[in-house]
């Protein structure tokens, strides 16, 4: 499965990056490939391409604040979107695929 994710926290520093790492580790542990976009204090890092969005099997929003350019995901099937808090995915990454 190809998973895409966006992380964003209130301060845009620690939890955004920690959540991204937790998602990557959970994907690897479960045999999935992934690409994670981080929206933090430095802006958008590792931005998801239109092809990434089109070919993804699952979209994870790990955010405490609004997502920049969220309109990119307007056509993504709602049933394939997972919404979690950054803190939750950091503490319990197995909740993604458990």
C-alpha cells in the first residue's frame, strides 16, 4: 500500500517532525511505502505531488491546526482518509494499522 500523510502541529516544530517519523516507522513496520509532507515553522517540506495524491491508497492527516493547500485533497475518497492528532500517532503509532 502507498500511504501519504501530512503532519502539522500548533507550533510547527517538534510534534510535526516527530509525527512524521512515527508514521514512516509504522508504514515500514507494516510493509507499506509512504511519503510524508510536513507543514511546520519552515513552511511546507517534502510537498506531496499531484501524482503522489493520485496514486495513494491512504491519506493520513496528523494535524492540530489547519492544513495549507487542503484543496489538493478534495477528490480523495473520504473512506480512505485517516485523521489523527500528532501526539496520538507519536505515542501510539500502531493505531494507524492496528
